[in-house]
């Protein structure tokens, strides 16, 4: 989807991007191949050609900072298909929302889960190292909570494109908690107790572990958190497929409605 994206161009929003698509200009190569595009001046077209050529170079060089700076955060999901193998799924548990601390942080690269536990292996430098390996972060509500929370607590700055599933799901008509979304997508958890945990129970598990020093409760908390990040990938795969089909339908509906050739100028 990223190669079909024209939002990296100045003054091109969703409406103008849709207009470009509906003229039969599906991707960057199509844009560069024509001399004129309706709604874009000759001068702007020359400038945009240079910008898209730069975007192609940045993409092939995997310069993710370019897209972090030039693509609206709400559209970072468009990077997922291209950088799927270099995406990092992240979720944290915490002691309290306002002035708490992270208790468990799980990071999933699509193959392995790495979990940091407070008092055992939670380390700022290790966290930054793992984050900096990623080309794309994927979370559920992480742009609102997880990442700002980690930035404040560890005093770090995370400047990686961030695909927040919560908002992508909202766009396609889904709402509610991650556990509710999992059920709608038919995703089941391994442990019955973990599957039925509510939003407050991870904190209860941590408090019980501290009070009893019983690893049983810590292991349940870790399992809960690890399943969060593993399930994020399954949801991301499905919602991106849905979003891409939705955006493809924009041009398909236009071509079905008007059987004439695309409106190109040159």
C-alpha cells in the first residue's frame, strides 16, 4: 500500500489522493509516467515527481525516518505490508496509569517474544536497542498510552512509524477492548484464566505476586502479556488486508461506474 500512497506529498490529503487514484493513477510509477494530472498544476507536477522519486529511494533504502516525518501517523498502517517482517509488536503492563511503572513489557518480532520484567531483566538500554531494530511499531492504543508512557518513564524518544490497531479497527467499524476484538476475530487464548482476564486483572496479578512472591502469578501475567503481542500480529494481518481491499475498492467503484478511459492530461 505504501507505493500507492500520495500523502507523502505536500498539500495532498485523502481527498486529493482519492482523486488521483480515480484518474487511474494507482501508484508512484503511474504518477511519474504521465505528464499531467487533473487538479495538479504543471509546476506542482514537476515538484511532486522529484518528491516521489525521493520517496522511492527512501523506501528501497529502508529509511524509515523519512516516512515517520512525511506520512501522517493515522496512515502509518500503509507501511505494514512492506515492512511486515521488520515490524515489532509491543504491549506493556503497569502498576498504575498515572504515576506507575512498567511491570512487564513484551516485544514480538513475528517469530520470537522477548519479555522484560521489572526487577529481573527490565533495562532501558536493552529496550532502546530492540526498538531501534524495528522499522514499524504495532500496538493497540499504544500511540495514546504505551509509547508515551515508556518515553516518560525511561526518558527516551521513540521516532519510529507506529501502526496503532485501535484506530485502524475503528476506521473499519470495530470498537472496544483488545480482548473484545480478539473474540470478534475468532482468536482464542491458551489459558482459560488468561483468556478471561479483564482490564484490571493484570494489575491484580502483579500485586498478588508482590504480596506472595509466588511465581505462579508472575507467570500468568507474563503469559497474558505475551499473548497480547502475539495476537496483535494476527489482528494486524487481518485489518490491513481489509483496509487495502477498502482502498482498492475506491478505484474499482470509479472504474465500474464510468467505463471511459481514465482522465489523464498530456
